[in-house]
C-alpha cells in the first residue's frame, strides 16, 4: 500500500479538478523498466481498470496498482515538494536500495 502526504493529496486533487476529471477517474501508480537506476516511477490518471489491478483508497484518493508495481512500491510514501531544490512528486520507497539523483528512478 502507498501512503499519501497531505501536500500530495492537495496537488492530486488540484490536478484532477484542473483537468476536469470525473469521479470515475483514479490515480494509477506504476513502475516500469528504465531510468538511470533501472526502474522508473509513473503517475497517471486513468478511468479504465486493467486485469490484475489492485485498488484501495488513501485520504480520499482512489489508487490503482498492478501486481508487479505493488511488489516494488509496498510501504512507499508519495509526497509533493515545492521547495527551492525542486518541485514535483517524490517517492519515499523503503524497498529501494539505490535511487538516482533526480529521484525518478530506483533499483532494489
């Protein structure tokens, strides 16, 4: 399961409202091969369930994870930062043994 900080929840809600997405949309969090550390994080809005999706709700945000991503992301915290050192979503993943400098990819 992924936890979402209050700042991340605010940003996700704002993005969904700005995009005028209906109540049938949810946040899809996934992991794909690539990036400088081997695996990359992906965030998208989706309204179509895929075979093997795991759904749950965190702070009112409906989240979908495929089984492969669930194994890599269990226990991860999704945060949003808007500080001087960068702006964007940040994954605090306890399963990652190494991350790249930008925080967008990792390895286990």
